[in-house]
């Protein structure tokens, strides 16, 4: 009798465990619950990136989907593009996401990067005081706007940090770049984009910024966009895996998985709609494949 009871008890337990592993749909069909992603052997990916994709909220928006899908954990280090690239050269990153073409090409030519993969863009904009004392509005392009700022000696806050935004700013100034030591109206902050926007707001100064970061901070700032989307203000972002033949100890598989996902249709769809709900406009645009 005891053997019979033991067998019955074992049968009940097996049945209960089987029932726990399945769900019954409303239509009566039985579906198996999706298993979580397996954790890769080396689960940490070190991403060195520019502040704009972090400060704008894009990475915090994208990464939970990637991590849930793949089992990887992305450690984000954000700085200006110059500093972000240097971290990779120092062996402290597996992959970089930056926006300074000349610096990216040098990174690859020196053997540190595998391949430059441009995949999305947004626009730099010039922001400034609401009354626009330099008369920047309706300028033909950023170079013309900068000339008006220089002529009026209106305050201008520069990143001054060798970031992609700083390099873009210097390219717009051309041979007439101001000198912070000689030109009192030109402020070289040596800070990230968010800090520079806060400083420009406090000092009622002009500033070159990526549009995404400005819109994400707009409610905290006393600034307006005074010039947007000029022909010299396109801002392209690229992904580059760090070269394992140059740097030891890289998570090359993780870097590849991250790049593959960022270039996937799933990520593209998320990027294309980022900002629409909150700001009424997409903050980043995809390059044609």
C-alpha cells in the first residue's frame, strides 16, 4: 500500500512540474513560456562612447532590449570623442560609438579599430539667448552664424575637450577660431555637452550642441534653438570594434554581438522612433544601408 501511495505521489509531482512549465492560451492552446537569454561566457561589453548618445537618453532607451535579448551587460563609459577613443587605445573598451570622422579614420589607420560603420546621424544646432543678441536667426549656415557671434562679441561656450562636437565647432570656425585666452567672450569649458548647455543657460551664451541632447534638457534651460539643420551641421555616428590583434583581453564576441544588434532592423526601428512621443520629433535618423 505504501508503494502505491508513493507512486501516486510521484506521479502528481511530475504532473504539477509539467504544468508549471506551460501556459494555456485563451484559445485553449498550450504555449511554452519563453526562456530567458543564456548568459554568454564573457558577459560584459565595455562601450566607450560620446556623451551625446548617453545624455540624450538614447543608450538608456536601447540597452535594456539588447541586454534582455542577448544576456550581455553593457558597461557604458561616456566622454568626448577624443577621450572615448583614447580609452579604447588604452585597452579599456571593446567597442566605440563616436562621431568624429577624421579621428575615427586615424583610429583605424593606426590599427586600433577593425572597421568604421557609420549608421545614424542627427544635427548640430546653435542655441542661445531667447532675444538672440547676435542676430543669428535666419543665418545661411553655421559659419555665417558664428561670424555674427564673433562680430558682436556675444558670449559663446565651447566644449573645448577634443570631442566630436568640439571638432565640428572648430571646423565651422575654420581659420578664424577664437582663442579663449585672448577673446573674453569665448569660453572654453572643457566639459561634456550637458554641462556646457547648463553653463550657456546660466551665462546667456551661445553654444553648438547636438539637437538630441538639447531637447532632452530643454525644460531645464533658458535657451532657444536659434539655428537648426544647416548644411554644415550634420552629425554622423559610427560603430567601431576594437582590434584584438592590437589590444589583448578584448570581448570581441560581445563587441560583434553589440554591433550586429545596433545595425539590426529591431534596433533601427527603436532608433527611428526615439523622441517622437516625448518631443514630437525623432532625435536620430538612420543612414541608408
